[in-house]
């Protein structure tokens, strides 16, 4: 029987210690929720590295290339203006607009990649039903752990590690 | 309103002056007033800004109806207050993102107290700056011609024009700033959602919080995104104000065609922006009772940056004078002489006093620690920076190559309107921001408090 338990702690150090205990006793630590970013927590939970920066690079470069191509096409092919024999492809000046829009596009691509990788936006989450979960954005440090074999043992581990409340998460 | 965090003298910690500032106290101090209301002071302040908002609307409507002839511009001095305002406002607008991004990248932890409202300042200032070139167009209904779109005239924008660069720089920068600001706001919106006592507030904050839960994955992704955006933001800000500098430097006018303009504009932007942050920080600190979170040390750090920037500004002015002389061009030398002795000489001396002389007060620690002195210096800097921008426009245009075209600018009531009314409009937007959104980043403050062992 699998059970998912939600344990609430009063500070980050206790949470991180509990996480180590859960892992060393053979249970699975699924996720942690904290009111501010804790260094090293993602590594402890074994989360994969994000590819947000790759998305930003591709989005930014692609948009910049498009902007440059648009300028080149309009100034050289579609609407050439011969001004005293100057070159139609004034590429030095055409770099300004791609730089500006490229950075904006990189940021936009980053935001989209961030939302996708965190599965946001979402209207509801099963965890929001847990009493006290609203304090995860204020002053509670919450660990979600699962046990394949022995939920009672996991509950004991979490309580011994200093959890002030342990609730079972029932997925619909 | 009783204070949640009681400030102490001397400060108990480096950047937090309360003895204990645990997660609850920080949340309560920052988010509490948003739910209990700000009382009469806030309403009075908002009421005081309303006439300015109305004044700005009237001025814009009158301008659109009559045309730009209502200003003191003429066929020689074709640019005036609108362009100076544009440069000044975008300078202030640049500072918020620049300060926030640079302090994030250099791991200056004290940024936690000021980055949120500095970025909000950016948004409002850039929005106001973006209005200025449009109202100066003369035919503002055609502003959309700046964008490339399929049209029956088969026309394209002129990509070699500084006005087109401006358009893309402002639009990109404004949208970027909104994203940068919003990304760091999401966790605090979730806190607001979870604390809101009424259903309506829960729904609104909840919708904007996008379902944030504060999971380890969300935090690590958010930090990756935010720091990468900061790294991109710094060159973007520098390029935006450089492009504003190119509006002048890409011309052939004496006193404008100088390669120092782009960097000199960037420093000027940071300078006036930091001065504005000092004024706003003092206002927010007093208005919201955040004396424990925005401490004298923050003002001290900002004062040092102002002092440094004032020295760089003075160096830039000196380079301008030197290059005017060293270049040997008669018109360039004449413009420099005109700056010191011509029609606008009193303003030029006022500019030098405000930007170069007055900030030297900040060498003394008592001036950096004394809030009234610091605020007066910051206001002087902002006045000086506005004078710098208007004089860049006036001096060169009044003293061009052709002596038969030399004229002066005559300030009209409507010039004055476009100078003063946007300040009130800015204050109006800022007051609304303070009322609706946590002015200090709560999660950054929690992190800082834990690092400072104040929690």
C-alpha cells in the first residue's frame, strides 16, 4: 500500500535533516515547499537540471535573426532607397533592433519555459486541500514523502525528525 | 498602525535593524498594511495627485487639438521639453532594472529591501517616457507607422532612423521590465493569496500567482530564470540608454556628435534613477513604517553610489569640454563657450552645482546618515539631471553652425505642464502600486533575515 504524507516543519534546517532521514530509511522524498528559496534543496531532492537557459538562447537568437532578416529584406529587396550610392545593406545599423528585440524574446521564451517546466499556471492543486498548506508561502517548511511499504514507519520518521503536523495526501 | 518590526538604534543586524525578524513578522510587516488599509494619509496623498493626473490629460488633449505649436519650440529649436522629459524619464526608468539586476548579479544582499519598488519605478517611468516622443510627433495618430506591418502604401520603416531605434528600444525594454518585475513578484502574490481575508482578494491575487506553491522545483527554476534575465537586463538597459544617446550622437550638430554620448547617458540614467530611488525609499519607509527593513545602512550604500556617479558625471562633462576644445572645430568650441556664458548660462551653472558640487556633501558620513540631507541632495540631483537634458537640447539647437538661425527657447505654460504634470501622474501610479502590491520583496527579505540570523 502506497501512502503520501505531507509533513510540516518550523524551519529549513529541520526540513533538510528530515529529508536526509527519509531518504536513508528507504522512503521516497517527493517534493519540498518553502517560503523562500533554500540553497541545495533541489539537488537533495534529485531534481533534473532545467533547460530554461537553452530555451532563452534559442528564442532570443531566432527572434534576433528574424528581425535582422526583416530589415535586410525590406531595405535591400522590397523597398531599396539609393541614398548617394551608400550600400543598401547597412548591417551595422541593422544590428540595433535585433539586439533589443532579441533580449526581450529571450526573456519571454524563458518565462514560457519556466511556466511549462513547473506546470504553471494551474488553477488548483491537491496540496491546497491540506490544512496549513497555505503557510508554505509564509512560515512553514513542508516535505512531501511517499512510502511503498510501511506508511506508519514513514510517519514515525517524519515525527521524530521534528514535524509539527503530518497529514496524509489523498489524491482524487 | 502599530509596527510589527520594531527598529533599533544601532541596528541589530547588518541590513535589518530589528532584533528578531522571523518569517511571520516580515510577512506581517510588509503584507499586513495591504489588508488593513493605509488610513487617511494614503487617501490624502492620492487626492493630492489627482489634479496633476487631470492636468496631464487636459494638456495632452489640448496638444492633440492644437498641435505642438503650444510649446515654446520654433523652427530652430525643434526639440524642447518633450525630448528632455523623454531622456529624463527613461533615465529614471533605466535605473530600476539596472539597480536590481546589477545588485543581483554582484550578490549585494541589501537589494532585497529596494528592488521591488525600484522596478515598479522603472515600469511607470518608462511608460511615461514612451508617451513623450509620441506627443512630440506632431501627427501622433500616425505613431503606428513606426512598426513594420503589411500596408496598402507598400511602405517600410526607415531602419536607419534613430526614431525607429527608439521605438524598438522602448517597447522591448518596457515589456522586458514587466516580465522581470512580474517573475520576481509571483511568490509574493502567492503569499498575498494565502493571507487574503476576503474571497475577492484571494481570487485576484490567486489568479496572478498562477498557482505558485513554493516547491523546490519552482524555486530553483525561478532563480535560474531570474538570474539569467538579470544578466540579460544589464546589457539591455545600457543599450536602451545608449540608443537614446544616439538620437543626439548620430546627428551632425555641434555639441551632439560625440562618441561619449552613449556611455555618458547610461551613467546619467543610473545617477538620476538612484537619486529617485532614494526619494521613493524614504517615502515608502515612512509611509509603510518599514524602518526596520529599509535601514540607514541602505541609504548609506545608495549615497556612496550617488557620490561615485556624480564624479563620473563630472568627468563626462569635463571630457565634453575638453573634446570641444581639442577637436578644434570652431562651432564645437563656440557651443562650449555658449554653455558657460550664453542665454542659458545660469541654468548651466545650476546644473553643475546640482550634479557635481552638491553631491560632494556625501563624502561626510553624517550627510549619508541624515535622511533630510540625503533627500535634499537626491532632489537636487534630479533637478540637475533634468537641466542637463534640456540644456543638451537647447544649447546645441540655439547655437548651430549658422549664426542667422540662432534663437532662444521661450518657456510656455504648456511646457511647464508637461514638465510638472507627469510627476504627479507618476506619484499617482506609484501610490496605487504601494496600495495593491507588496512594495518590498517578502521572500527575499525572509532569505536575508535567515542569513542575518535575525529569524
